[in-house]
C-alpha cells in the first residue's frame, strides 16, 4: 500500500512544482496506470514512491513507513521496485543471474537464499535457462523482463514501472505486459506509467496527471469516454477504442473494447 | 549485422588452466616473472620456454593467439637484438662484417637472451588474460584487494566499477556501431586517409556516444539506488570465487618450483 498525502515536489531551481498537492492511495494487488503528457510529473511520482526523491511538502507512506524516515530507506526501496524505460541502462551484472542478484546482494541476503530468490525471479519473468547469458545478447523484451526480475528479487509488494514498454517492439511489449498481468494475479501491485492508452486498458484504474496535478482518477473506459478530460490532457483514445465508438454510432452493440478479441466477439459471436 | 563485438583476449575453453582460480594464476604469473629475472643464461630460459609451451598446449589456446602479444613488442625486440649484437668497426673478430658494421658473437648471444626473455614474459603473462574471463579476473582482484579496506581503500567499490565497465563495453560498442552507421547515412566519411583526418572524422561519433554515456550513467545510478546499492557495506555475493585445495596445491608447488628453477639455472 502506497499512500501519497498532499504531496508537493519541486526540483531544485524550478519555479513550478513537478507535483502539486497530490493525494492518492495505491492498494496491494491492483494495477494502476499513470498517464499524462511529458513533464506532467509522472516520473517524479515514480521516484517519490520508493523514496529516491523526498516530498518538498506532504508525505509518502509505504506500508505505513514514511519514505522521509532514513531508518526505513532500504525497506521502502525493496518493497517498491522501480523499473525504468531503457532496459540497457539499468542492468548492472555481466551475466543475467548476477544482475538479478544485485538487489538482494545489497540487502545482505545470505547466499543460499540469494540462489532461491534469483531462480524464483527468473522463473516469474520466464527467463529460466538464460542464467549465464550476457545481457547484451538478450532481446529488448528479454532485457526488460530481466530488469523486472531484478526488482522482483527484492520481494517487493509493489512494482513501479516508468514507461517500461516505450522502447520495445510489439513482441517485447506483449511479453512484458503478460509478465505484469501474471505478477498482479500473484498479488503484486503494478503501477504502470505509460504514454500508451491501449496499455492503460490493462489497468483497473487510471490516474491522469496534468501539470503536476491529478486531473482524473478512476476506471479507464470512463476516462476514454470522457472527451472533455481527454482533450484537455491532450490524450488520444487508442485506435481500437475509436473504432468501437464508430461502430457503436452505427448501431453495433459493443459493450467493451479492451482488446481486439472483445470487438471481434461482439461483432461475430463464436 | 556484424558478429557480436568481441572484447578482451579471453579464449573460452574447458581446460585445467581455465579451471584454476584467477588468484592462483596471478600468483603463478608473478612467480614466473621473478623466476625469469633470476635466470642468467639461455639454458634457463629454454627450460622456461618449454614450460610456457606446455601450458599453452594444456590450455588449448591456439599458438597464433598465444603469440599475438609479441607483435606489439617487435620493435623492442629488434632494438634489443641490434643494441647487443651490432658493433661499429670493432677491433675484435666478428661473425659477419658488412663494411664497418659487424655482428659480434657474444653480443648476439646476449641479445638473444634478452629478446627471448621479453618474448617469454609477454607470452607467459598474456596466458593469464587468455585463460581467465574478465569477470573472474575482477572477482579475483576484489578478494586480493580486500585486505586494503583496512587502510580505507574502497576495494569493493573499485571492483563494482570494473564490473560495470565490463558490463557496458559491449553495449557501448554496439551503440558506437549504430552511430557510425547513422553518421555515414548523413554523409560522414570514415574512409579518408591520414591519421589526423581520420581522428577528426570520429568526432561526430564520439560526441553523441559520450552524451549518451552520461545519460546512461544517470539512469544507472537511479537504478542502482532503487535496488538499494550503498557501497560495499553488508553486501553478500551470489558467487564467491573459492580457492580449492587443488588451487592451493598448484599455487604453492608452482611458486616454489618456479623460484627454485630461477635460482638454480
């Protein structure tokens, strides 16, 4: 459980705060998407969630621990895993298993348990068998899954992903989203910061940020249907959603358009 | 696509030499170097040469690669030989004479001695890097440096820096290649002759490469902090290189043997 209580954050030497009095609570086992234009404060939110940045005003609580409390810094960071956009830049180890071990090694986990955690994390992202592979020989999708495994090895209750699929091809993106869906059903909270509203459809809840403020907080389809908010945020509904809307306008009954399968099923029931 | 970028000199193989701990090999190389400098005639060097040849055979490193290191010292070898063997207008009898220039017999022997010692030194030490992976070398160095932590030397941090450098060499090489292609597509020329022109041509590659490296470093720092990195304090390791009893045996016997050899011959 991550709670933002009236959080404001300003970067040094900036006139306008990057986040302005944001209050949200992110529950365990949920999938939340965070959307917004560049500079809307999405990445700042991610770095505040695990205490890499500390709020200028207000507080952030992770499982009841204040991130500003230095005594809890390592607990906070291990319970909120952070995955960044470019997988190449966050892989530290010279081989896959060494990289996964990096987090728990820093926490001083004993060797027998390290082995278990590494094997478990690699199994969770489907990279079992590639333990000794060098990272630069992996595909981009595999690299990003490796980065997720690195966070998982610290046994986090929550994963914050800062545009995890922005640099991936369609296949890699599918792999990563499938892994995230599995993690969520195993109880890990997912916070996916994304530009892609189609990806946001994986979430039950979407938080839209606009100039550091929460402009929308609620279910995804409702945001997509709310043209006023969409327009003011400069967001465009995904093509599939627009297609479904156009079809509805012509009298087809399409209840939900989360995936192409939903639409096909509605048009041509099997 | 070109083949994956190869770096370092490591020749992977499944040999008893490869199986030795990096520290054992470092110790033996040190002993071998001392031994070479203790020897004072060609007979001793010949024995050392046979030893090196044996190790090369056992390690399955191809001869071509094992001898590659000597190419870099060719000039030194030639100068060493010439300085010892050539005489200008000597009064003594010499082997060959070409006008005033003469090849002196004993001088030639001394020259060969020194040149051969350099060759053995180069081949012997390069066997360490040829048969030990860079990762194993770094790990070995870390454990060797660990006692220095008492003197506030940041051994674990230095090892982490080396590991990260190793990790990013292939990534950076791949990126350099991408930028090279991109700049070629924009009309940059990398085929011009002359070292200065060629160096200048690489400016458009190096600048974006460095800018990106700084960006990477920033990201990496964030990622490492997010994964609780706080220096070497309280860190455990998934793999700790272990000196097995065979390593100790090889190290002790080898060092003793090599030094004894150096003293006797």
